[in-house]
C-alpha cells in the first residue's frame, strides 16, 4: 500500500515524455551559439561533415544559435565559417556507443564558438586542427568535452592569443597614423585658404592705391609667384597622400584575398584528409584485386605455354620463361616494397593509437574507480531505504483485517545510472518473466519500458497497479 501511494505522488509532480524519447533514440542533439567577442554573430555557415562528405549546412540568424540532430553511427566535423572571418571546427566522436545507452538518446547543449576576423600576418596554424573534441563518457553516461585534448592544444592557443593582441595593437597604431595624416591634410588646406585670402587682400590694396603701374605689377607678380608655389606644394602633398591611401587600400584588398584563399584551402584540406583515408583503403583493395587478376593471368599464360610446347622450339620457350621470370621478379619486388611501405604506415598509426588507448584507459580506470565508489555508497543508501520501506509495509499489512502473508511473485529495484533514476520490476508468472522499467531523468523527463520496449504511462500504471 505504501509503494502504491509513493508511485501515485511521483506521477503527480513529474511529466511523461515517452514520445520525445522515441525521437532521440540513437541520436545526439547538439545546441550551440556563435559569437564575436560577446556579441551574437549571424550569417555564419555551420557545415556538418562525415568521411569527407557534406551532410548538411545551416546559417545562423540574429541569435547566432544552431541545432543539429546527429545519428550515433559515425564520427563528424562541425565547421563554422563566414566570409572575412577565420574558420574553426569541432570533432564529434559518435561511434562505439553502448546500445543500451544509445536507446535513450543524448543532448549536448552550450557549444559556444567564438569567431574573429581575419588578421594579416597571423600564424594561426593551430586552427587547422579541431578546437575541441566531443566524446562519450561511459562513466557519466553522457557526451562531454575531451579535457585531455584541451591540454594538448593549450600552449598553441596561448601563443595565438598573444599574436592577436600584438597585431591588434599594431592595427590601432596604423589607424592613429591615418587619423594624423587626415589632420595634417586639413591643416594644410586651412593654411592654403588663409594664404589665398591674404594674397587677394594685398592685391585689392594695390589696385586701389594710385601709384605707378609698374610697382603693383611687380608686386602682383611676386604675390602670384608665392601663391603658385604654395599651391604646387599642397598639390604635391595631396598627390602623395592619395597615392599612399591607394597603396594602403590595394594592400588591404590583396591581404583579404590571400586570407580568403587560405580559408578555402584549409576547408579543402579538412575534406581531403577525410577523403585520403578512404582513398588509401581503396588503393589497398585495388592492389589486392590487381594481384589476384595478375595471378589468374599468369596461370592462363602458363597453360597457353604448356599447350604451345608441342609446336614451339624448346630454346625459344626457355628464353620466354626466363623473361617472364624476370618480369615477375621485378613486379614481386615492387609489390613487396609497396606492402612494406604500407605496413610501416599502418604500424606508425597503430603505435599512435595504442599510445592514445593506454592514456584513455588510464583515465577511464580512474573515473571508473570514482564512479564505483559513488555507486556503492548510493547502493547502500538505497538498500537501507528499501529495508525501511519493506518493514513499514509489513507493519501496515499486519494492521489490516483479513490480510494474511502471501508469497510474492515480483521484485522491485531502485537504482541510479548516470543522471537517471531507474525503477525496475521483475515479475514471474509461472515460467514467464516480465521486466518493467521506469527511467526518470534529473531534468524531469520520464520513460517507460516493458521488456525493453517503450510503453505509455497508462500501460505502466495498469501493469504496476497490483504490485
């Protein structure tokens, strides 16, 4: 009776989201936002890649937000790009997820990415690699950032930030020089206008004075000569300043074109890296097929040679055999050399993967130990609570008239798994065993299953009504 009341109270305060669970099964939902400094950035293209192929493209609006629902069957890249900005990309490892966990689906929110405008002479090779890796944590039962990868690129990231600060300072100095040049140009223009006005005033005075004609003419010539010199100097300075401006604009346009070409080249490199892996595997398969075909051709050639031995001179046949043997030996040497090269490459890749695997296993063991300790403490607490509940239930049943002890044919377990609380009923009906499961996520969602098949809350209440 106490258990029934407890289930009824929980059903009042929690919402049922079984239908939503079905849409996220075997799917990772990613939500994020693109910013420039602290401002939301629109018109950013978010491209989803897998194995070198573009699966989807989305463009951010004023909010800068984006959403993707990704099947848990491949590894992916999310590429963030916008004309005039430095592109970035994130790698998502979405393979080898335990099937029991994948059935619930996952959500990964808060993927905030900051883009900055292209900067000339900036060494940004660190951005040719992913800025982050998103992996599945089997201990926490959710997708998280790979902290070890952040540590690997931390030094390169700090160096990039220092370069950006230095180049930003130089850019400010250039802007100040341009402002000063404009101020000098305006002052020079004012001096020219002032000199022009003074020359006109002196010319008017000379014209009104009744003196000899030769004297004002000579003075006017002198005044006009000074005026022309000033005008010529100002014109020359203006031409130099205009030329400097044109050179600066041309240099900026050339730098922007180079940066755009670099961005496109980096995008092609990302796609080519994924394509290269497929191409290497394809080449290996082609080589194996060529070897098989060549072996068949050699067998047919040998059969033809055996048929022609009755009519062809023995000496000629011997010479042909020697030539063929030499050709086969040459082909065999080439094949062995190529296989050796491929084996060395595969060994190098295997060594690197083994190194990464050992490091990952070491971290996983530490996490597993912590998780086991936490689970053990929670298990003891649940056992104690269940013991108290069972005692209270027995006391209540003993107080009710007409009740007698009967053998139970069901078992109930409540335990935690990751960020979920799971209630499990195991019911024995003769030789048939039925398993009922209710999963409550910490964020409020509820899921119901019967023998690992999703059911509604109404079906759950009917199945557990008499338990």
